[in-house]
């Protein structure tokens, strides 16, 4: 036999079982006003949909930046090869004077440096886009948890039976404001009742299934043990 306590605070809107009724585990015994809980759940579900819809928007900058970075890496590699080739030509040799001016060589070096700088900037942009995408995924997980929490709060607006049994006592009425600190029902399982009682220790063998000790015959002094 247990006292059933509500897990939410609110006004009782319906009593579903009365004293003496049999109930099954998980069945609602009474209903608490759930309008606020339903609104909270709806708001959480809308927030989840918005967070999920935002994920593709956050993925697009990542893909665009990745493509741009690949192109800039190729450009930087080409600029490097051009500079190294022109540097070798500019240096010439004892039997081959340089054919490229210092100004042209510096222009090639500047083009290489510029391509490298643009590639580094694209890498930073990619990291930023990936961080924003990860933040969006975290927002989706947070929204899912909020939905689960709202669903749990909504389930608490039903006062449910913890096991199969009989309603022994109803302690609330429609219109009452119930709180988790006050019992709403008393539920009894008549098939699993327990009784606690105390007996002398000398009777312990009886409860262990041992046979009771034989009666001691009483004699009346005539020599016939059965005469007593």
C-alpha cells in the first residue's frame, strides 16, 4: 500500500478512478491542467524545427569556402613554381646571363606571397564556418533536450498508478490545487499484502515448518501414564 503523489503543481481537472476501482500500472488516476505544459512543448518543437532548418544554411558556407580554398591552393602552388622558375632564369650562370629583370622577379614573388595570403585567409574563413556549423549542430541537440524536457513535464500532469492495484483512498477533488508535497491517492495491492507481527522466540520452529514438540504425559501416581 502506497501513497501516490503528483509530480506537478496545478489544478485537478478530472478524476478518472474512484475508491474501490482496480487500476493497472501506468494508468492515469487523475488529470492536472496541462494547457501551460502543452504550450511549452509546442514552443520547444518549433524551436527544434528552426534549429534543424538552419543547419543546411550553415553547411553551405563550409562547402563554398572549401572549394575556394582548393582553388587558392592551386594558384599559390602555381605562383610558387613561376617564381622559382624565374629566379633560376634571373640568376643565369657564367656562360648564361640572366634574362629576367629584378623588377619582374619581384613581381613574381609578390604574386606568390599574395596567393599564399589569400589561401591563409580562406583557411581562417573555413575554420570560422566550421565553428558556426558545429554551433548549429549543438543548438539542434539543445533544442532536442528542451523538447524532451517539455514532454516529460507534460507527462507529469497525469497522476499515474505505480503498480496494479485497487484505489483505497482518493485524497483530491476536481478543482483542488495539488502539489508534489501532498498525496492524491492511496493505492493498495490486495494480492501482495504483508503483515508484521511479533511472537516469542520459542515458537520459531513452528514458523520454520518444524513439527510441534510432542505433549509430555502427566501421571496421576497410579502408574498409568494415560490416566492423567
